[in-house]
C-alpha cells in the first residue's frame, strides 16, 4: 500500500478499509486503541472494551481520521505496532511490534 498524496501522512490510502466498532461510529465512544495488523498492515480502531463480531464495522481510514483527527499522529505506526490512550484527550502511547 502506497500513498501518493503528500498531504496524507499514512502509507495507506484514505479509502483503505479499516475495522472499528459500532460504539465508535454510532455512539461516539472514543478511540482508545489503534492496532496495525502485522500480516497485512490493516488498521483497527477500538474502544478497549470487549466486543463481539456483531459489533464490528468496516469503514475507511479517512472516515476515522475525520471522526478523530488525533489519529494523524499514528501515521508512522508500522505493521505489528499499536497505540493506546486512557481517554479521548490523553496522549497516545506507542507499542512497537515485538515489545512486551
């Protein structure tokens, strides 16, 4: 996945499919966990709560950035990495693939 838009910081295009949950999209719950899948570089944006398959949604990366512009700070996460925070206004803490 490569990006040719110099204004877009992610190496995935804005329309790439991402996994999220209904609580974020439908209820406005904060994104507290961001995961970059090790196998395909896909993104997951979650609340940190337990979820079921029925809670899952597929949305574009751009729609998630529009919902929460702080996600722009996560553009450098490489596949296998993640970031977490305690609240919508808390800073992100990054985890590199392989860190325990």
